C-alpha cells in the first residue's frame, strides 16, 4: 500500500510540474488565468472530464475482466508452448499475442518476468510487453469508438505499434545478450500479486474477482487523474497556444510524449483522452500519444525497474522514444 501512495504522489508532482512548465511557456500574463474560474469555463471542464470518464469506463471494465480471466485460468506454460523458435517469427508472434491474450501492461510485466525465468527469450518478452497493450481487439474497439469520425486513426495505431514493436524487438535481439532481470527468484513482482491458483474452481473464481476489482480501481485511478489533467489543460491553455503546440512539426509530438508518460493511462481508455485533442493536434502527434503511452509511461517505468536492471530499462526507454517518434514522423510525412 505505501508503494501505491508513493507512486501516485510522485505522479501528481510530475503532472503538476508538467502543467506548470506548459503554462509558463504559453501564458504571458499570469493574471489571465483568472478566466478559468468563470462559469462557462467550469462548465467546459465538467463536460470534458465527465465525457472522457463515461466513454472510457466500459472499455476499462471489459479489458480488466478479460485480463483477470486470462491471468487466473491461463498458465504461462500455455503461452510459452505457442512461441516459435525462429527469432523473426518469435517477434511477429509476440506482436500479435495481444490478440489472443489482451492484457494491460500491469498484468503483463509480472507474467512476462516468470516467462523469462522459464526460458522465454528477452526480446520476445519485451515485444509482448510493448505491443500487447495496443494490438488487441478491446483497444482497437475503444480507439475506433473514440475516433468514430476519423476511423483511420484506429487502423494507423495498430500498424504503427506493430512496426515500432518489430523494430525494437529486432534491435534487442541483435544488441542485448546478457540477462537483464534484476534477480533470478520468482518473487517480489510488485504490488500486483498476479499468480495462477491451482486450487479448486471456487478459489479460482474468487481470485478472478479479486484480481478484477484490484485492477479496475488501479486503472480507474489513472483514468480519473488523466481525465482531470486533460480537462485542465484544455481550459487552462488558450486556444491559440494549444494550436501553436499542436500544429508544430516536432513540438506536437514531444508534447504528446510527455503527456502520455505523465498520464499513465490504460490503453483501453487513452483514445478517449486523445480524441478530445483532435481539433488542436495533428493526427501524427495523436498517434504518438496512442502508441508511446502504452509502451512506456510513469507507472510502467516503475514496474519495469522493479523487474529489470536500470541500464536495460534506460536502453529500452531510449529505443521506444526514438522508434515511436521516428515512425510517427514518417507516418505523418507519408500519409
């Protein structure tokens, strides 16, 4: 429990710093912030905040239930049996594994740690961690619903995530040879005590509901926080300032990388936050947000650091930033 409080408080501090820096850059006159407290601004804030929450919650609930079902009733051995021995096929398989096992990254990281200890190659495991939260049917449906007026975003998100994950997987296969795990014991997997219960059916059902409720409140907490910060940014920042950042060829992508990292949203709900920026930001920068966030955010960084060595997490983080940014810029240029 203390680690949860620490994680959340650190995220709040980081988000306040992020928002403060943005406001310093875009607001020349601090007194102009007084307009935020006007009635119509408060009404806009409530509308944005509540609409994001209401649209996203059904998808979070569906994702959590399916994640808990797989976590409780499907063993790591069952997943490992399907993995091809060929590196290229292994990477492609790991990219598509989320279609069969649509779990959020919170559930994946502890499971993947056990898979590595049982012999799964690191590059395949990492590809599963970064691609699984995006390339799955629940996330596709959520993105499609969020961008009903621009469905190409949903397809592009899947394609971009697939391309980025394959590139990162190949680079890890080529350059990372040593064992990156922090230790070799199958314990200490963080606050999500995900394990398979080999007891009776009733104990598995109990485990399922326990896991689902824990995961729902964990994800819900980040969704509320993300919706709140999104609504604040939309009413704090003047329209012209938001457009200036959002239409910038590089600034829009960098802003969205920072925004996605701080928010730490679940991939089943982040599309509803992104869609609220449709009129201000370019499609390419929205894709950066939608692909980068599930691959690397504040929450997953802490979880990765609890499992992998710091040097490996730094290498992986740099790879994700460069690959996603490059792929998004190429996509924007080509399409």
